[in-house]
């Protein structure tokens, strides 16, 4: 997926209230930024993923997002 696709997925998921999909898309966008060396955006995306995935109690993806965020420290 490209960055544009992920941003569109985030926007649509937010619009329709699909929190789980939005959280996973932020996690994937953070991983994409990480590969491209965009540190600031990585932190932001992983943080948003954790917050959103906590809200919808998505335990599997929440663990992944927390691990990803912790790896930045």
C-alpha cells in the first residue's frame, strides 16, 4: 500500500466510525514512515494507533502498536 492509500483508508474509516481499521491503518502508516526514515511521523502514527486501538479494545493490534511505539525509545 502507498502512503496515499493509507491516508485515504484512515479518512474513510474515521468517517464511518471503523475504529479498528483506522487504528491498523495508522499502525501501517507508521511502519511505512519508519522504513522511509521519517522519525517524527512514525511517533505520531504509532501514538494515534495505540490511542485508537485502546478505544476499540483490539488487543492483538494494540500489542503490536505498543511494541512499535516502545521500539522508538
